[in-house]
C-alpha cells in the first residue's frame, strides 16, 4: 500500500497522484493522509526517510521564519513543533512499504514505486 501524507491544497501531491495513475497505472491501494499526524507517525516517517526532523521543515514558511527559526531546538523538540504547526511540514511525503521520499519534485516518487 502506498501512503501519501499531504497538505489539502498541495500541488505537488496532486502531481504525485497523477504520476501514480498515468505512469505506473497503480493497482495498489493509495491512502491519503493529512499532516495532522501523531508523534508516533512523525517519528516513523522520519525513520523511513532516514532524515533529521529539521529536514522535514519548510524553512521558508512564514511560521518558521517569524516564530521559530531563531530557537535552537533538539530533534524531539522539533517533532513537537511540527505537531503543533503541521503547516511547516514538507509535503507530499510518499511511503511505499519501507521506502519513502518527499515528493518535491514529484518525479522523485518514481524511485520508490
């Protein structure tokens, strides 16, 4: 099963879906999740992506730039920040089993399908 974590109006997520439908003619079930995830979900996503929490943050987002960028957060604190401000999480995150990618650009999902 493929899981796509996305923000509701994410254009890149829509492009990922189009790639799945046209290039791969997916017969697998695709589940769409919002980014209002639990701490456990977020830790699992970080582990599968093999990245640091800071790598999931949109550093150009207004919330990050105006409120948070000057604070020195630990990884656990960054996870809590992302849970509190889910809009700063990069989207879409596409997971296929034990492989995952941030779909920016959307063509990156081809490496895990």
